[in-house]
């Protein structure tokens, strides 16, 4: 079992920046894939960014050039640097993890952290 805890969410003005963090505990040796999903009210949950242990990184088209995903050497903490935030980025952001080296795979989920961007 893997436990994920997000932090770093909050309220920010449009054009501002936030840095989300997610720390994994438990059977972290099995993790080969970590990422971030988000869900806004009334909308489907969508993959924002992901990173796989073999080095592959992926982003949704809506955040490319603005968001950056990174992970520490121990592979137990993943970050999402969010720059140039827009009101449409407002959502609950969830940290995810998986054993599979497949983009978008999410077996374990954090509780989520709220990001609110004001216009």
C-alpha cells in the first residue's frame, strides 16, 4: 500500500505561481509512475502531468509551457511547479502513483489540494 499526501495549494491571482508537493510513504519501492490529476466542479477529472521512472514526462496541452513536473532522487516526493496560472486552472489537484510504466496510470490517490486562481 502507498499513501500520498499533497500540499502547497491555495489562492493565487491570475498570472501567479504555486508549487505543489506530494510525499509518498509505504511501499514506495514499487512506484514507477507518479503524476498529477485535477478536477474542477462539473468537469471530468483530467491528467495534468506525469513522470515515469524511465525518464518520460508528459503534460496536458492546456498546461504545456506553464507547468513543470519533477521528482526527487529517492522517488518519494513529486512536485508540480505552476506558473502563469489562469482562472481555468482552478481545481482540486490530486497526486497519483502506480507501479506501471504507463502514462496516465493511477493506482494510488492522495486526498487532493485545492488550487484557486482569481481573475
